[in-house]
């Protein structure tokens, strides 16, 4: 069934295209021609839509098995989350194409049955963060590179849970790590073209922030898990999450190292409604200027941190208002982020465009003689991970650069005009050099060098340039004939100049006759020998003129044709009416059968 629909739609499209072309070629003056062209174009578009729809449905149902798998590069794949409804189909497609050759990175923070896949599945957990923590990100790049380098047939598959932004962020970092792009931001532009992501704005601001962190690490920065006390968080502006006098009941959550370390609303940690003895989040009206959170003195964060501001409804439900992720190794004593730098708020109309968040940090109050808690500062082990990642990435970048240079040497970029223009340019240069070398007088050489057409950028030589080039060659050939005469005279040169002038007014035939006259003036039997090179040149340029004529538009050619007589116009109109009638009947028949 599907094959018949595809064949039918394809035939219909081809016939419509052919008819449209025929109608366009038979174009004549009058409204009828334009109407026929419009009708043919519409029919062709309808046939194309039918073919595209059938093809897309066939592809989705039978070839893609109604699941989403996207190739970023031949060895890099992103797939949708393997839910209970799609896991069998995803496994069938991947197992068929890459049996025992795939490594799957599960960034969804969900657990599923992995035995259906003929490959290893690695659970990558970074709770709450929109992108992997920096040290984990470096480790993932190293292990992924080692996996792909172990066998040229191996592939890497990545997926997250809802959407594709986590996968896109990791793939961008990995492409930059391999030296395929100068930065993750540049790589991201390619990655999103292969995924159902509508532009860079759909990548979260925190993910963009981590791409910047990754680039700085590539350039030599090793971030430490610097410990900072989060002293204060302030929201400038109040978003409207409810109608009426109360617009916002916010509470703050702070996550560090994947663990919830603070919440300003204790009932929120259990997901239940607040008890009478619990403090409900303070209510703010739409006209209040700001929201301020005074935080406890022992709230210390280090490394990768996630802040989440949520809204509490009176029925106990919650809604996330905004999120932001950052790393303390890149954070000064204060951090101010505008609306477009905050996850969730950046495209939420409930936030004003002037909304921003201020975070105030202080040095932590150390206990036990000022000793840091174990594991809080960057360890030699973590520093070694960043150093190794930089070394491998630098080597891969150098190898990629050498590969590009060798490729450029082996396959130089072609001229814009193509091989034909290259050949014509080489021919012109050769003939010009020959004419200049064989010219017996300075005047002949000057004519050959100054009259030749100039070419640039692969553009076609103009007709005027060709005529000037012909003049120069005719003059050089005539001078060459004069030089071969037994007793050359000044009359030969004058006659050659006259031949050039004659060529400018009458074309190739006058050039040939002018050259013969030159030979006669030179005296004796040298005339035929002098005209032979010119004949050869004219023969050569008849081919050259033919090549030049192909660059002219069809409209120019038609404009030079004589207007049709009345009888021929009537006959053409009848033919067009008959063709269009047949064409429309055939299209109607094809569309009706395709709908069945």
C-alpha cells in the first residue's frame, strides 16, 4: 500500500514538474500564460505535499519505528528517553544498526531495564543540575573519547529525560573537547540543528553558563571547590503567580553536591501541606519592590551549586519559579543575574523584563582551628582530571588542525566559476603569452597585453572582452605573418592596424579579410600564410563565442527573437490550451486516485 502511494505521488510530482516546465517554455504575451504558469505551479505544489506527507508517514511508522534517534555525527547519537512505551522500538533500531558497539549515557536520573540494549548503559547522576558537574563533565569526555578510540565502529549514545537540552550541552562540550570546534558555544550551533530544539534560546541559561566554564577549563583554569557562605539572596521584582492581592509566596532551596542543604519552607521537603505550627512562606503583592531571604550563618556551599525559588499555593502544591546553577570556583563575592540569565524566568511573562537576582557571599566561619572540611577544596585527584582532559583535548585539537591542513592541500578550493572557467582562463593566459612572445614589434606586444579581457572571481568573460581579445590575437597573428615575409615593410604594420579597426566594426569575418589584406600588402606569396593563423583563431573563437553565449539568460535570447506572426500566435495559443487541458485532467485524475 505505502509503496503504491509513494510511487503514485512521485509520478504525479514528476509529471507536474515536467508540465510546469513546458508551460514556462511556451510562455507568450498575455494573461493566459501567467495563469497557466500559476495553475501548473499550484498543482506541482499540491503533488509535492502529497508525496512529502506519504513519505514522512512511511518513514516515521516503518523505518523510524515511531521513535526519535538523531545523529549529531556518524559516531555521536542522541535519542529520546526510553520510556516503557518506546524502549522496545528504540532498542530494536539501535541493536540492528550498532550491535555490541554502543555506549549509552543515561542522563535522565531515571532507572529502566537496560538489558534490552546490546551495549553498556551508564547512569550519569547529577541531581537537579541542568548540566553535569564540571569534574564529572571532564571525566565523561575522557571516557567517551577512550571508548570511541578503542574501535572505529563504536558509537556513543546520549539521552536525558524530558527534552534534549542536557544531551545538547554535553555533546557541545564533547565536540569542542575533540577539537572539532573552537568552543562549546560554536559546537552548540551545529548540535541544535540535528535536534528538535527551536534555537539557542531553548538551551537553559545555566547550561550556557556551564559551556563557558568548560571553555575556561580548556584554556587552563582548574576550578577549586571554594567554600563560600551564602549570606543573602534578593529578588528584585515580584512575579505574578496568583491573581489578587497576593501574587507570590516564594521559598528558597539550596542544593550543593547534589544534596538539598537548605530550604526556607520545611514543609516543602516532604511535599505536604504546612502544619499550623509551621511558618508558611511570606506573601508578596504585585506592587512590592523585592523579595529578600536572610540565610543562616552556617549555610556554606562549595563546587557545583543549584538555587531554586518556588511558589507555594495554599492547597499545598508548589511551582518552580526560577533556577540557577553556578560553580563557586568561578564566583566572586557577589553575583547578580538578570532575567534572561535565570532558568525558567527567562521566557516567563510573569516576570518583568527588569527582574534580577542578587546573591551575596561571605568567607565561611571556620570551626576547629580554621580547617576546611574534608573534600571541600579541590584535591590533587580532581586537579589531575582537569590537567589530563586539557592535555588530551589539546592533542586532539592539534591532530584535527593537521588533518584540515592536509585536506586543504589535497583538495584545494575550486574557483567560483568551476572547471570550465579554469580551463578558459588557462587558455586565455596561454594565448596571451604566445601572442606577446611572437609579436615582432613593441606595438604588437602592447596590443596583445592591453586588449585582452580581464577575468576575476570565476565570472564569465563579457562579449565585448572577447572581441577585444580577438582583436589582440588577430593583430599578433598578422604581425607574425609580416615577420615571416622576406622583406617586411611599414605598410604591413599599418595594414595590421587597419585589420584590427575593421574587426571592431564587422566581427570575425572582417578580421579575417583584414588579415588577408595585411598579407597582400606585405607582398608576394606571404598573404595566405598570414591569414592561416587568423582562420585558426576564428575557428577557435567560434567555439569560445558558443561557450560565452550559454551564460546569457534565456530571456535575453527570446527578447532578440522576432515577434511571432498572427497565425503562429493563434496556433501557439491553441496548442497551449490543449496542453493545459490535458495537464489539468491528468493532475485531477492523479490527485483523486492518491486520496483513495
